C-alpha cells in the first residue's frame, strides 16, 4: 500500500469515527424529542392551553394556569436578574480593575454551578420564611438568582468584544468614561446582551427544583404575586409522578410545550446573533 | 545619476508646489512662519519601565499640515496620542516634559476641555453604532454646544466640511455602518469637526482606504487646513510629500529631523532621514 492510499484511508476512518460520535451525542436529544412528540401531541388541544386543571376522574381541562404562571415567574426573574446582571457585567468589563472584578467573576462562575435545589432553599430562607408562605415573588427571586451569574458573565463577554478603537472614538471627542460606556459601548454590544438574556431565560424556564420551596404550586389562577403560583416544570413533575394516566398524558404535553418554547427562543436568538456577527464583519 | 538620486527624485515629484511656496525659505528661523500652536520640549514617554519617546522637541505651526513619518514602532503614533492624552487609557503609560497648546500645558488642561480643542481621527474608520446624524451630533451633544435646529445646522456644516453632505443628505437617519469605508472615514472627520477643534490629529487616516478614497481625504485636508491645525501620522511618504507643509521624521523613539517638507525630502540634514526617504530601510 503506498503512502497516499494509506493517508486517504486514515482520513476516511477518522472522519467516520468523529461523525459517529457526533451522532451518538445527539441521539438522546432526538429520542427525548421524539418521545415527547409521540406521547404529548395527542393531549395538545385548545382546552389544554386555555382551561384550568380538572379534578382526577373528570376528562378535559388544561394547564393554562401553569403557562401563565411560568410567564409570571420568568418576568419576575428577569426584573430581578437582568438589571443587576447587566449592571454587574458593565462594571466588570468597563470599570473593574483587578481585585474586585476577580472576586465577582469567580463568584459568578461558582454560582452557575451551585445545584438549583440549593438556590431554592436559599430563596426559601430569605423570602419564604420571613413572609411565612410560598409566593410567586419567592419563585421569581429564586429563578432570578439563577439568572444573575449567567447574565453577568454573558454581558461582560459581549462588552469585551467591543473594539478599543470604538471606545477611543468617543473618548477622543471629550466624552467621559460613563458617557462612552452608555452611549457607544453598550449599544454596540446590545444585540449580544439581549440574546444572552433570552438564552438565560430559556435555560431557567425549565428549572423545577428552585420552585419547590418557593413558588410551590397552585391548582387555580394565581391571585397575586404574594400567592403560590403554578408553573410548567412543576406541573410536569407533579403530573409525572402521579398515578393517573390522564395526568401522565398532560405531563407529556406540557413537557413538549416547554421544550418547544425553549427551542424557539434558542433558535431565534442564535439567528439574531449570527446575523450580528455577519454584519460586524462587513463593518 | 545614482540610485539614491533617482529614488529621491521619485518622491520629490509628489511634492506639492503650492505647499512648497507656502513654506519657502523658512529653515532660517522665524521669517513668515505662522504662530506655534503646539510646542513640545523634551517630551519623554514611558510604558511602564520602557521608554518609547526620548526628548521630543518640535514646534507645530498653526493652520498648517504637519506630517509625522518613520518606520513602524518608532513612536510617531505615541507622540500623536500624547497630544490629546489618549495614552491615558493605557495602564502604566506616562509622559514627561513640556507640551504646550498655545501657552497652556496639555497636562494641566481638563480632559474634556483638551479633547474638545484637540480632535482625533483614527486609523480604522470607527463610526458609532448610531445613525449618520447621531454620529456627527455626538460631540456637540456631549459638550452641550447645540440642540434642535441649531444642531441640525451644525451637523450639515460638519458633513459639508468633510465633503460627505451630498452623499448622505437623504439618508441621515440610516445607520453609519451602511456607508463605505471611505465614507465612514470622512464621517469620522465630520464627527471630529463638529466640535470645532483647534487641532486635528490624524493617525494614518488612509491606511485602510483605496487610492480614490485616499485622494478624497487628502483634498479634504487642504480644505480643513484653513480652520484647524493638522498633524497627520502616515506610513506613506508620497502622502507626506503631497499634503504636508512640515514633516517630522521619527526613528526609535527620537525625532531625528523636523523641517519644512521640501527640505526633508530634497535636502535632509541627517543621514538616517535620507536613508529612510530613499527607501534603504523601513
């Protein structure tokens, strides 16, 4: 066998092996997705999206309260996590020297890896216990705490991609550091920052553990932010471990809905990001 | 004719006859010289322990174009960035010596005030992620110079001043990124002109542009010269010969020679200058 044939053969074998590995890596995802579609689609109907749950034994009913509840929780999480996270990211990228940013960055990296159940217990201790009952606010707070380090890290990274010569353009006109940051640097990174926020929200949307001790659950419409509220992941958990076939089917459908929403947000934000990178190259 | 003479002749063909007249016979101090706008005496510059400029002394004349030439890393851009204290964005950077704008020390002026008087155009066109109008209006807004109709007028004047108005007057509210590279660079100049600076520093403003855009920028410099002192760093010696009244040659952190452009290009007093200009190195 001559050298060239040998090299061609090695090439073919190695590319097949890596392709196989890539395939194996996506099989679980495809399997989950397929299972959800098979088991969940039959329960997806108008009532599922618009009706409240019905007692066991009755047919029909939906999980409208959980859909609205999840939206409510994510909104609260965003209200808490986004302003703090973006401000923190701006500080790290634009104003930090060496000491404090190092500690904050380290803390943010650690916070991302804290098990979500621990964050739930933390929110239980600081919000639920003093108030005395579960609430949407506590759930939103827990999700917000999860959101915070992701948004901080992401904002900092996108601000750092803003080229030096853009900052200098503003400074050279006599603008101060703060003015330059707010009028030139942040707008230049805005799309990336927003995309990061959407991805972070998509990530915490499926969290169940932080809600167990905080938002808890509610079989009816949420009647105020200081009341317990239902959510999609919690609904899936409760329905999934129940003993009733009807609830199982609804859990599958809810999981399909949640995955679909997360998928849509992911794909959309990545498209936006790809377009931004392309336009940056032309500019 | 030696090879050196031939090379010299080649560059001198670029010398601008009008420019040569303006500065004719000036080496002997004083005669018909415009006032000194920027006076440097023994300016040293350090990045941490590393000295990158040594004892720079020069008189930059008012409403004239001064070119700074020299090989990469010789300190010409650093000197430029000292004049508007842009170097302060770099940690551990430090300048020493006497550097006067009119008669005030540049190091004593408040930064916004200094940069209002001394504008800068960068190597890469750097439009802000805003509309064309908002790019030009940025400086006036920062300094609270104008608003409303007066601001619109100022933006128009500045764009006319940068020979860009006719091309963008119907698309003022489009993103500045929609412009071509050459247009973006003229936008950067318009943006700098909008706060009516006394001095405009240009750091290789044409190095990212094609020859046609470069020609436009050079024409523009002649037009701006009447209102503003210009200091331009360039790698292109033909450009220095074409546009500059005065030329300074930097080498390894020193200002080797500073004189009117014609003298530098036809009768340099230092061997290093001659070697660089005739293309023996650099």
